[in-house]
C-alpha cells in the first residue's frame, strides 16, 4: 500500500487530512508541522512514496522543503496541497520539484485522483497546473525554455504524450483517445514542433525526463 506523509503547520487541519487520507486507502508514515520537522522525521521513519506539502509554514516552508527533497531525496514525490492559489506560487512549487498542485478546498475524490496520478504516472496534471499557468509562464522573462515548453502543453497533448511513450500503435492511441488517426497525427506533429524533437523516441524521452511516464 502506498505510504504518505503530511507536512502542515495547522494541527487540526492536518489531523483531519490524516483521517481523510486513511479513509481513501493510504497509510501514513508520519506527520510534520514544518519542513525542518519533515526532514528530521525522514531520518527516523519509513520513507513515504508521496508527501502532501503545505506551502506557508514557519521555520522551513513548503518551497524550501520541496527543493531540498528534489536535491536530496528525488525518489520521494511531493504533491502540493495548499490554500494558496496564486500563479507565482504554483509555478515556483512545480519548478522546485512538486509533482502536482491541489487546493485544500478540493473534493476527497479529486485528492485521491491526484495522489493516484503522482504514484502511477509521476505527475498530476490539472487545469490549475497546465491551463491557468500558460500566460504567466509565457510572460516570465528568465524562464527556462524547457519549462516553457512543458507548461504550454494542453491536457490532450499530455494525454497523447503519455500514450505515445507506450507500446501502442498510433492507431491504438487514436482509439484510446477516441479521436481520428488524422487528429492524432496532428497532435504528434504539434508536439514535434513544441518539444523540438523529430521522432517518437524523442517524445518518449521527453515524457520520461519530465516525469510524465517512467522508464
């Protein structure tokens, strides 16, 4: 069973979240009130598969902690769970290594779906990540070109990219997406241009490099 950890400085909310997480089928490795406590508990507890990470916390906030995990324990996936919905915070969390971003006001089913996506596919794509951020990312003067291309992808393009990295034929991909083969060919050609690759292998390598699928 996948193992989760909860990092949030609000005790009542964290305890409620712990109950919810258990109700939807996960075990909890530990709870921590901030990033510093999280890092200490990683040394003495079972390592979780996914950490649900708040952002605004004392001592060591979610940004710092997520970046530390990316640099020191990249195999542990972070799913941001916050009340903060401004685009700069979302972009920063994704850049620092978060595999998805969910608002605390979400339904339990949405949270479960997000956790499942992160465990299974390595990333949770949603409107808040792949839709709302497009304009902001395009306006960032010093943004990494790789991040720009990644954040410009639509939900359908991401779905196609996942399937293209599988063993399915393009015809089977079209059937899976409930689209015509010609439309799927269009997605392929658009992604060739957006991602600056020339082959299906290039698409697969991009998907693996960005955690969309696993090697």
